[in-house]
C-alpha cells in the first residue's frame, strides 16, 4: 500500500471522468479522498460506457473512483452546505469540475474558501478555463477534440476528421489535474501558502499535440492540411511510420530507414526512395509497403523485420491484452472484490506509476453511493440520532446496500 500522500485530505466535488480520474490518482497515492455526491448520485453513476453494467455499477464510475469514500449530500439546503464547509475546514485540497460559476453560487468560490482557509489548495477542472469567451460553453471530450485540432490530425484526407477512440483529452486532462495539485502541495509544504489550480480540456487537448503543433507553428511554410496520410500515422511523420495490413491482421512500423525495410520485405523499389522522399511522398511509399505486406502473415514478416532492425509491433486487440506477458508482469490490470450489489469481482486499470518498485493498491473498490456518509459525518462530530435525522430530512443519503 502506498502512503506517499498519507495525511492529505481531498474533498472532491467532481463528476463524469476528467475530475474523478485526476483525483483518483491522488487517492491511489494514499490521500483520503471524500467524494461528495448529490443524493441521486453523480452523473458517472447514471451513465455507463458502452451501456455496459457490472453488478449494478457503470463503467464510468468504476474506472475513476477507487480508493475514495462516498458521502451523499444535498448542497442546496443550508444544512447541506454547512456540512460541506465543515468537510472543507479539515481538507488540504478542494477539487471540482463544474462549469465556471456553479461553485460560486453554492457559496464555495475560491475567494470565499481562501478567506476561510488561506492554506487551502483549490483545484478546478473545466472545459475551457475559468474565464474567456468559451468559459460557459459545454465542455466535453469530443467537443474538445473537434475544437482544438485532435480530430483534424487523426482523420485522413480521404475520409475527413475522426475522433480518437477513447476520451483521450479527459484522460490526459486528469493527469494534468493531478500534477497541478501535487505541485501546489509541494509549494504549500515549503511556504504554507495555498493556491488555485486550473486545468481545462482545451489545454489538455493542445498539450497532447505539442509535437505536432510545434512543428506546424514553426514551419517555414505551414502545411495546408494536417490530416494523416493513408498509411502513415500523422502529417508530420515520414514513411513508413504507420499501420499496414498483413494477411491475418495489422502491423505497426515505426521509425525505420526505407533501405532496411526494402531488405526485410524484399522489395527493391523502397530502396530507390531517398530520405527526402520519405517526408514528401508518404502516400506513394505507403501504398508500395501496403501492397507487399498484405501478401503474408505477421508471423512470417516479424522475423524478417526483426533481423533488418525495423521497429515493429503487431496491432493487438483488447482480447490480446489479457494474455500480454508485459501487461501481466507489470500488474497493469488488477482484479479485486467489488462493492456492487453482490460484491462481484471487478477488473480495473491499475495506477500507472511505480514507486520504489511498488504498484499502488486498491484499498477501496469504487464504492456504492453514500457508502461512507455515516462514517464521515461521525468524524465531523455528528451522533447517530443526528445522522438519522439528516437522512430523514434528505439532507444526506445513507448507503442502503
């Protein structure tokens, strides 16, 4: 069990994926994360990726809410807000990903909480930042991919823009969210000073494209299009860098000299292309490679590519990942007892970093709504009768599982 953030308490007003996943990283490291949800549950409990449900729990909830305690609390009545403020008084970090202004209306603005507790770290994740012309627009991964270039560079010229197959902006934004909070915690350790941390889907989307954007912005003549080539995986890569069909699947070819590839696939046409051609004639070269590789299987090609020093990999499906020896060695996927209706085991993607060789542990699987409401209220000094009264008044919701 990792205790790098032991003693740090985070009060999390987060929903969907961006915010919860970022705060999950802190929970994995040992922070005490109290997840504040409305009595009906946060959005991630009511919508599931692929419309797939496991033991009564949705995938969106399960992938981003382990190692957190859940309190179901109505913030509209004064009693609910008073309880939230009591939680915040004992917190090191308050984190939220509502649209700008929502926390202000509840009385939990940065200025109000900073005046109450100057050492507090207030972390906000939004679509486009706390202000500016887009601040009140709906912020969502697909929209960010569309607005900020990711669809354009992923799509091909023949087929048009295409989104990445996962919520890549949410996932990267979550990592930036956690990074910003950790940086603020380090400064507070040195100075005692609190901090406002702001991350956004917009900046996460741009940051994902740092290599591509830097190349385009500083090109002597900016390319007219940034769509990917037919086979080469990006406008700013040289052939053969991309994905090609074999007789029984697909192979990814990385950065490799065309002469080495010509030797591996026994096609002298590739050796005739210059290094400059690799940057300017990607579609033509890609078509030559594609025609050759589809004639044999991956198992036939791989030893030849290996011998010629051509970096390559078989394109694996999710079914392949289950048996991948490196995935297994790293314990990148972990199965633990769940907290759903029957406690059925759940398999999760593990925390992606090791510390002194140790992987993070799942102390708490994603919890049922309000699983720790009574526990957390007890820590704030509420007695059993008071907690029961709050539940009757629907200020809080207790776990009924």
